[in-house]
């Protein structure tokens, strides 16, 4: 087999390898080098990772399994330092590797401005995950960051840092932001949008020096302005990474020179991506690289293919700022502008015409028609017929009415939907008609919306149009009608923006209602207390009646009272106290529940505190029969009495209940501990079940026995009780931290995968300990009896009516 | 109008409610956003749920039993549900809550 060596595991080489393996998996034995200590990931998505809106795991494009399946020899974390073309070897830190064919895909390097102080710690660039981690490490409330460069990258960095709570200033040399993509009017609107986000924008600012002793402390401009800076991000531009090519004597201009088949000046060496120069052009966006990847895959397989250059369009990925630009819009003789402004809605559109062709478009505030304009530019369509209404977009052409779907419906099959991957509408329709009915399937089939993701909405609209009623919006369901954000978005933003109260969330995340609704408020209350156990004060008014009143409401407005019976064990004294309370408060029904304890049903609200005080006096506490939290730990008698018992299941159940009680969780949590595999405690249909065996304990999770019935799945075998307790605490904490509100553990595990859960709570000991420790921090606040709190004498009047006018009126 | 002093504003938690017993049945007195007070019958027209125990949001409350939503201002059920609860006049003055007892008295006189 021929040996193919690839230098650089970036966006371009990732796509190349996919194309290559898809066409012929056995053509080459591939070795992939990457200077970064990791494989291919979606570099475009570093901004959401910086802002906390996404995790790194979510942006990995090729994982270990993929490399293994395609037998790629991965040499991550090893930079190539030399190419020896005579001997056909590359030289890395761990020695030489020979090649038959070589691909250079080294991307670009950030440009470092030559000012004093640029080497100080705290000065970073924005290119890879290490940069993002450095930035995140420097973040903190009240700290300042200065971003030098107000282009695409600089603004994404600034928005991300702002979301992390930093005080951010952007220094930009030109008169307006993104001057390469935007005209001054759109640049002005963008500047205002940034300032509305709390980001200071200093245009016409020329950096003179970065000041500081041990670290950067401030940035000094030529006009003598200084801005304090705990962090300085250099985002002034990139230059193709051509050092290796230069050293080995390949033809290099601005980038490594390639022909239409992606050959360099050496027939066995190829290059693609940002490091190349093709027909005198270097690219800094991902779409052209994907076209190059297609062609190079063919070339490597000996097929004919030609790359002819790309037209590019730009979108800014800052949440809430809609901006699109494509083509050329410099003022020149013979060009004509069509401008549309709607200051009320903050919309600005500008089209540049040359003769009968559209050659440039800038859209701000409403970018829905971007794809349509871009296709007119690329295809050099004659627009003379629709000139009058052109700026209103495709919905107005041919007299069609303007409804939200019309714009998409009007797009011709050739119209490009996904700019990054060059996927047109027709291709997506084809995939849907071929059986792809979910966004993920369309993504897998066509690659549409798999890079920067800004076209996801368009892809969904194409799906809705093609599938009609058969299409249900797949992933991004908003939390409720009060917001467009999903549960996941909200949780991440609570964390990354340090939001610590419900008003802070509804304010900062622009809730559409004054204070939420009965659906989002309980969820927010949980997310906040789970994220900030020590700082957040539980909001009773955001709790459903049962949790607010620590008792279950019944259909007639009375309540039921269920005291905790640890592991289902009680004593004569407790039973006597329960019996006394039942008589004293005229309880109409005393019932043994399915959870091994006793329910007192039909108690009046105003009697609750007094009844609780009586029960407390006998040592009984709330059983939380009403909570999204720990309910019961069901046990069997176990080795204490049973002739088959292998371990003390009752004792372990009690310990587990004492560990977990009082904790709040996304939905209720029930446990069972059985003393042997006969399983009399029905442990294998609980959220967490423990089966005792001679050698120890088998822990299984994610069972269900309600509306769905499902057996638990094995999580771990533990030799000791201590380990059972630790694994259980870690499991519950992971559930608290990552599950969507109202997903029972079995639903959550189905979403995240049991393997992932296992990795965190069983295999990775450090992660297990950290989870258990975080659970304990939260329990230091919540492991207490709410009944005792509300039974206090000064609390009791609040449980009774405010006033009684029945007597007064009768007078 | 015949205003009756029924308590202090602090007796009702913000975005919460308390019950007032009257000869016409229980009335739920709400303290909505911005300390605006509302009073409506405490019986949900659906199946009698205690509206005073619902979650308060904006000028609305959600019944704790089956999630019907009512306008605190008009007493009308919102959305697809059809029904209405009686509303009463209530106001805050100098930190005290005043409830209009006129209707109670009329009924008494009748
Ligand atoms: C009292 C009890 C029935 C009984 O008389 O035995 C009961 C009563 C209620 N269950 Fe249950 N469940 C009771 C054991 C169970 C069990 C059996 C068990 O725990 O071993 C199950 C099946 C196991 C499970 O949870 O998977 C069970 C599955 C449900 C479900 C379905 C949950 C699901 O995920 O599918 C609901 C509805 C829900 O939570 O959304 C529910 C909801 C309810 C509610 C809270 C309905 C409501 O919202 O008002 C009932 C409250 C009555 C009250 O006021 O006390 N109850 N419920 C049991 C209390 C156990 C305890 O001591 O805390
Ligand atoms: C934060 C950010 C946001 C972006 N947003 C967008 C966007 O919205 N839209 C868009 O179209 N584009 C965007 N881009 C640009 C896009 O990411 C690049 O165009 C694309 O990643 C270039 O791909 P590449 O494979 O050429 O280079 P890269 O993806 O940079 O990969 C090159 C790899 O080669 C490695 N390497 C370099 N030298 C060596 C060596 N000597 N030995 C071994 N390995 C080496 C590097 O470590 C790197 O991992 C963004 C870029 C960034 C940084
Ligand atoms: S099964 Fe549970 S929810 Fe249904 S009526 Fe019985 S106690 Fe109520
Ligand atoms: S009783 Fe109020 S919604 Fe059913």
C-alpha cells in the first residue's frame, strides 16, 4: 500500500481524509501529524466553546473510533520540523516517517503585531483550543480584556469573553468594524450592537505597547489612551503557515503555490487549506477548503479534478447579531447601490450592482435572504427584470406573498444553503427524499449545517417544506414560550455568565415574559440551585405547590403527609407518633405506600406545621414524597434475617438514604437495595438499584417502573459499601449537573449514553471523587428537614388564611 | 366601596398569594410583580383547584391541579380553556392591604 503522510489535522485535512476514505478506503496507509495534541475538530466553533455555549467534546469532528476504523496512524502533539524531499521523509520529534505522497495542510498562524510587551504572559492569540483554554483561565468577574482587532475573529472573541463576565474593549485600526466585509453603515450598526452587549469599541485605535511587569496589565494606544487588561487577545489577522514548504524549497508566494489539481511544485507533494495560494488567492474561510479537499481526494486517487477558486460569503457567529456579507462592494465607477434601511427594526441591507449583475450584498439585522443573494452573485444572474423589488428578497419576486417560508420555497434547487460545505437546496431535498427525516440524518448525508451551524434554520426550513407535516422540529426545542433558548443553552449561560437569580436569568437572557411561567420557573430554580449550591437562595414561589408546601396536594385541596422511614424500617415509637398524629388531626385515610412507608392523606393546610412539629418530636422527618429529589430507598431484610441474604441490604439502604436525602434533582430519584439476586426490593427497576452478592455489590442504573417499564443497566461492581456510596453520589451529581429538568435518569442516560456516564462515575476515579465532593458541598446546604423549618412557631401563621371575613360580614 | 383592612403587604410573599375567607367562599389575594395586588375566587372552575397555590407569572396564575391559566385582572381562563373566576377589588395603601367588602355586605343585606 502507498504511504500517505498528512501534516496538520485541521479542517481541511479532516475533510480530505473523509473524501478519500469514502471513495477508496484501501488506497493509502495514512499517517496524520498534528502540532496540536488532539485530532480534527471544528475550529469554527471555538467561539461558542470560549463563551461556554458549547463544550469541546461537542465540536470534535473525528474521534478515536473514527481514526481506528480507518486505520489512521495518529501522531498528535508532534509537529513536523522538516521535510526531506530527496529522501521522501518527514521529520518529527519522534523521528522520521517515509512517504510516497505528502499532503501539507498546516493552515495559518495568527499574526503577532510587533509591539513591546507582546511576549508577556496573558497575551494570547485565537487559533486553537489551547488559546481558548488560556483565555478561559484568565476570565473572572470584574477582570478586563482587550481584544486587538475588530474583524470576525476579534469580535467573536470579544463576545465570548463578555459572556464569561469580562469587561471587554475592542481596539480596531480602521474607521469601522469588519471593514473588509462591511461598508461603513453596517459597520456602525455592528459597533452599536457590540456596545449594547457591554463591549467597548475603540475604532481608529493604533496599539503602541502592551504594558505590564510579570503579566500584561494594560494596553497603550498611540493616542495615549490606556485600557486595563488582565488579558490581551491578538486577532489582527493570519498568515499562511508556509515555513516547512519554504525550508524544503517548494514554490511559495504568499502561500504554498498549488495548481488546479492541488499539486505543489513537487509532483509527490500536495497542499490544501489556508496554507495554500491558488490562482494568486489565499483563503481564510472554510468553504473553499472543502472544495479543495474534494479535488485533492480525486487527484490522490489518480482521477481528474480541478479546483477553480471560490466565491466566499461571511457570517458573524455572535449570538443575537445577524450579519451577512458576500462579494465586492467597494465604491467604483459604474456601480450602483440599492440600500434599504429600517432603523426601527435595526435592519440595513445594501446590494451592489454592476450592469445587470449583482456583485455584492451586505445584510445586517435580517439575513434570511443571504443565501438567495449569494446564489445570484455566484451565478452572475441577470437581475434586470427584478431590479425594482430585488432588495425585498425572493419572497417578493413573481408576486408571491411574504410569509416566512416563502423565501426558502422560492430558492431554486441550485441555491446554496450551507456556505461552509457548498451544499445546495437540491442536494438537501434529494437527501430528504432519499429517506433522511431528521436534521442529524440530513447532516450526515449532505454535511449541510455541520460546520459553523448558522444555516441550521435554513436547512430545517427546507426540511419542513419538503416533508410537510411529517417534519417535527428536531433538536433545538426552546425551553418554553418565554424564550427561544433550549434547556441546554440556559444551563450553560447560567454558568458562563454567572447568573445567580431568576431575575438575573430572565433579564440577561432576554425572557419574553416579565417573570417566566409555570413551566420555566421551576426548571430555572433547579438549574440555579444545582449550579450555585452555596450562593443561590431557593425561590419558593417558583416551586410547584407540592414542593412549596412540602406535602402533596390532593384533588380536594387537602394534603398528604409521608414521613421518612429510612430504608423502610420503623419502630414502635414512630408508629405510635404516626397513629397519634392521625387521630389528633382527623386524618381520613392512613395508607401504606408502594415505597415502604406510611401516608397520612387528607390533612388541612393550616394543620401541616403543627402535625410536622408533633412528628419531628418523635424523630420523624419529611419523606419528600412530593419532591423532584430523593424519594425512597426500598430495601429487603437481607443478611440480618433472611436465610439467603449475602450482605446487609437494609443497612446499606439506610446509609444510601441518609447520604442522598434532601437533595434536589431534575426529576424524582428512587433506589432499591436487594440482599440477593432474588431481588425482593425490586432494585432492578429503580433509578439506581443495588443487588448484593457474595463478592460485594452490583450497581445498576436507569430503570423505570412508571409510565414506562425498563430494567436497569449494569453500571459497576463494587467490593465495599463505601464504594457503593461514592459511586451513587457521583451518579446522582452527574445527573443533577447534566440532565434536563423533568428527565428521569433513564431518559437522561438514553440521551448521554451509559458509556459516557460510566467513564465519569466509575472509570475515571478523579472525576468520580470530584462529583461526589460537589454533591457533598450541595448536601451541606440541603441535607436538612424542611418540615422542622416550617414548623417553627413564627412560621406557622403563614400557613393559615390571611384573614377571616365570614364573621365580620355576618355582624 | 367599603374598604376592609385585611393585613400588611409583607404578609404575602412577592409572586405569591394568601387566602381570605369570606361568606362568598375563599378568595385568593395575589401580590404580583411590582407589588400589584389582585383578588380572585380561590376555586378553579375546572375542578375546584386552589388558585392561591398556583405559580404566579406576569398578571397570571397557573392552577396547581391541571395547569389552567387565569388572568388575575379579568379572571378569564387563558388559551384554549374556557372559564372565568370572580374578581374582587383590592388595593395597597401605606403598606396595608385593603379589600373591597361591598359585595359581601350587599349579599348579606339581600
Ligand atoms: C403514594 C403513592 C401511591 C401509593 O399509595 O402507594 C404514589 C402517589 C403518587 N404518585 Fe407515584 N406513588 C407512589 C409510588 C410510585 C411507584 C412505586 C415505587 O416508588 O416503588 C411508582 C413507579 C416507580 C417509578 O417511579 O418509576 C410511581 C410512579 C409515579 C409516576 C410515573 C413516573 C414515571 O417516571 O413514569 C408519577 C407521575 C410523575 O411523577 O410525573 C407518579 C405520581 C404520583 C403522584 C405524586 C401524583 C400527583 O402528582 O399527585 C401521587 C401522589 C399521591 C399523594 O398525594 O401522596 N407516580 N409511584 C406511592 C408513594 C411512594 C412513596 O412512599 O413515596
Ligand atoms: C475562532 C475561529 C472562528 C472561525 N470561524 C469561521 C467561520 O465562521 N467561517 C469560516 O468559514 N471560517 C472560520 N474560521 C476559519 C477556519 O477555521 C479556517 O479557515 C480553517 O480551520 C482552515 O483549515 P486548515 O485545515 O487549512 O487549517 P487549520 O484548521 O488551522 O489546521 C491546521 C493544523 O495544522 C497543524 N500544524 C501546523 N503546522 C504543523 C506542523 N509543522 N506539524 C504538524 N501540524 C502542524 C496545526 O496545529 C493545525 O491543527 C474560524 C477560525 C477561527 C480560529
Ligand atoms: S397510580 Fe399513582 S398517580 Fe395514579 S391514581 Fe394511583 S396514586 Fe395517583
Ligand atoms: S382544577 Fe384547576 S385546572 Fe383542574
